[in-house]
């Protein structure tokens, strides 16, 4: 599989996994994923490797949380908190995006 095919498989896998989320989270997640994949369409190979690794980890984590039937437990059981170390590696722009995502999720 070439790089473009791997990106498409990961992208479609994430969108399929989102079908197991509550409707509001599914819509929010899909919008975020689509935007992130568009933003990184022309990134460097180093950035691409990091990007793909992080999103693959997200897909694996979400698949484990949703379980075999794709029906999530209580909403509080989906996702995980970011560590201070992870937050320290984000750029200001990314922190602002996370804050916007938090505001949307609380609505």
C-alpha cells in the first residue's frame, strides 16, 4: 500500500468508528477529523509520520473503548485526558483548537 492509500484507509476507519459514538460526538468528531486531514494534506514526511501515528493510536484507542459491538458505554467512558506533558508539546494554535473543541463538546 502506498502512503496515500494508507491515509485513506485510516481516515475511513476513523469515520466508521465514529458511527459508534453518540450522535453529537459523532458529528463533532467527523468535522474535526475532516479538518485535520485537510490541514495536513501537504505536510512534510516527518510531520506525516507523526500525524499518522497519532491518528492510528486514536483509532486503536477508540476501537477498544467502543468494544466489539460499536456501542459505547457511558459518555464519560469515551476518550482520555491529556497529560501535562502532552499539552506542553502543543503549539498555541493547537491549544486554541482544543479549547474550541471543548466548548463545542459542552454544548
